[in-house]
């Protein structure tokens, strides 16, 4: 009788293990082995997801490592739904979750914003680069709708090597794609609500 009870307990634990994992933080599980977390409910085409993964692989090959988490709904947060629509809090949290295996940059894109962290901490310098990338993403999306808007980014001269500049261009490109995917998703979700309010 004791052996049967022990066997039942072991089987119950094994059955519960996948459920416990599913209740965790899906992005942190995925980003341990992949460079991009693009959930199926994000409405992102497989071609766009592959383009993002390819760009991230190119950046890594050239010395700039970046992992991206595209969070399109509360469901994508698993057990940490309290951080949904709080990208500046979630990015360091996600980075901390990954830091024992991956200490590089983590970009979080949510419907209401984006943030970048590294080794469990926010990265203010690269957050500024993201702000510029977001501005370009807005321009691209507006142009796609036939609207041309102008940016107010001041060009600054100065230092930095050309290889470092190329890495920032690659990083900006990856961020641009991720942010554009997030903004496109938000726009598609917001459109029915706007139509209903008319």
C-alpha cells in the first residue's frame, strides 16, 4: 500500500510539472534557448518573425547580442500579469530571470511601450537609442498609411568607431522591427474600438 501511494505521489508531481511551468513566465522560458519570443496571439506573420530572428542572429554574429520579447496580451505574461503594460518594470524582471544563462540585452515590446535591460538592470543609454528607433517606426507606419510625418531628432557629431556605429544600426534595426510589430499589433487592436466609438 505504501509503494502504491508513493507511486501515485510521483506520478502526480510529474503531471503537475508542465502545468507549473506553463503558469510561469513564458518569455523567460523561451528566451533561454531562442533570441525572440513572438507569441502566437500577437498576429505577427511567420515571415516577420523569421525576419526578426534573422536580424538578431546577424547582430549576434557581429558582436551585438539582443533578445526580444514581444508581449501582446496579458496571457503572454504567464504568472506575472501584474507587470503587463509595465515594460520598464518587466524588462529588468525578465533580464533577472535570464541572467544565470544569458546576461545580454533584453528588449521588451508591449502594446503601450518598450524597454531594454541588461544583466537584471535597466539600460538608460540604450533606452535613448530605442526612443529614436520608435520614432522611425512611427514614421514608417504612418507612411504605410499614406501619412508623412517628420522627426525632430537633432543630429550630433562626434566620436565612436565605425564598427560601434554599425552595431548600433543593427541593434536599432532589430529594435525597429520589434517595435513596429508591437505598434502594428496595437493599431490593429485599437481600430475596432475606434470604429465602435463613432
